[in-house]
C-alpha cells in the first residue's frame, strides 16, 4: 500500500511547497509509493470549515502529514491540530515550521503595533479600520509548530533543499528516521580559514567580499574572517543538498544568513554567534543589529516583546 500524504501550509510563503515540486524527477520516482490525498496548493480543494470544528477542516486521515509555516492565528492553530490528530507522522517542513522563520521577526511587537503599521501608518496607504469580520483572530505571537502540537520529523531550510526532502521521504517509506545533518554550514564550506579575522569590526554587507571571480571557491578567504557577518558557525548545514554541495549563499559569495536555523534544535543562534565573534577577537559592540541574528529562529521565546523605557 502506498504511503498516504496530507500537506497544509500555515504562516509561510509557499516556498517549501515549491521545493517539493523542485524535486522534479525525484518526486516522480517516489509517486508509485506515495499518494498525496490532500495538498490544497496543488490539488483542487474547497474548505467547508477552515476553523476545523466538527469536520477537522476536512483534513483526511493520512500516514504522513507535512506542515509548512508557523502558527500565527487561531485558524493556523486549528488546522495544525487537525493535522496532528489525523496524521500518524507529522513533519515540520521549513524553518518557519521548525523555528518560526522570517514571520517570527514580528514577535518583539504587539498585535496593535502590527495592525497600526499595516492599516494606518504604512507609506502610501490611507489610514483605515482594522478588518474584523471573517478574519482569523491573531495569537499573541508567531509560534513554531512544536510549541503547539507534537512534531515527529523536523526538516529546516528556507526552503529545504529538494534532495533533502526526497531523502526524508525515502527514509520514512523505509520506516526510518530521516538523517538530518548535525554539522554546521562551516563544515560544508570550502573557503580558506586562517583562524583570525582581517577586521575586528563587523561590517555591513554593503561591499562585495574579497575574491577573484575567475578563481574557485576554495581560494576565497572565509567571509567571517573578512569581517562580514556570516552565520555559518551557528547554522545547520545542508542547504547544498544531500550530495554535500557547498552552501548556496557561499557559492554566490554571500555570507550565510542563518536560514536553516541553529545547529542544535534548541540552540540560540544569537548567543552562539556572539560567543563565536568574541572568541575570534571581534568587537561585538560593532554588530549593527543583534536581533537580526535571530531572523530565522525567533520562535520558542527567542524574540520577545520589547520593554519600553520609562
């Protein structure tokens, strides 16, 4: 019997769904063993009750449930609960699901601040009333999935590499736990490291890194040692795919932004990065915006409400 799969997207951008499609022939190879019975973004579907009362939001029972995006309103919470009840295995796919992702950057701000910005003070927008009818009720902040429901499989990434999704699905088909790397981006990075920084100050990425375009990546100096804020030491690797490819941002000669979340699931990228910089002799006071170190992992209480000065 093929493995039945149900998929739902919550507080995200649908990039993870696109990554599933980007599996290409790998997805076609898996289809004889997988049956997608629920996938609203790709399959024609009409909700009768998105609140999931009574009908569980029409989410059918499945062997594997795949959830993308975090939880921001009561509708997301209801759908996540329905998926948990109706699916034997629940996978959190993408960093929004595993760690809050970019949407969790709102967590230091209250809902009134958010709505006031969107509907009354946004540039080019005439002040208007906050929508109230037929709109899901906002929760107090953005939550990662495991803060509200039990998650069995975590596959971070913004989005995860298609080969990693395929490998996870193949493992589940065999009854195994997916093999998610415990290595950092740095351990996959081929750039040259000398163990010391060129600059003691963190500089914004407003100028290109130092490298020769015609030279291979292995001849470029480590971007962190060049004084650029590269989150590689504290970010889970794997963005280059299961074949061990170089980190995708580094291939483009751009510093890692931390999109795969912390190396350890419960890690704190901001604290870990501050320790890395301090041990490297970098002046952490030169960091332009410390909260940006949590730009992809602000759930689990990492990014809390700002305290107003009296």
